[in-house]
């Protein structure tokens, strides 16, 4: 009878230890990669250049 109780205790100890292993863990997500457009755009110079051309053409 003692062997039956001892073996039952071992089985219960092993079963409860495995069921509590780990627990709830929040998932680890990699950080978002942000790629910036670093190419220079000459579009911001186009409008003032056209303005100067039109002003010079209008005054002559």
C-alpha cells in the first residue's frame, strides 16, 4: 500500500510540475523597421526657379 501511495505521489508531482512549467508569456515581436527616403529631390527648387523665369520674362 505504501508503494502505491508513493508512486501516486510521484506521478502527481510530475504531472503538476509539467502543467505549471512556463506559464503565460507575452509574445516577443521584433521592432518595426522604418525606412526613410533619403534621396534628394530637386522639386523644391523647381517652383522658385520658374517664378524667377516668369518674372524676368514679364519685365522685359
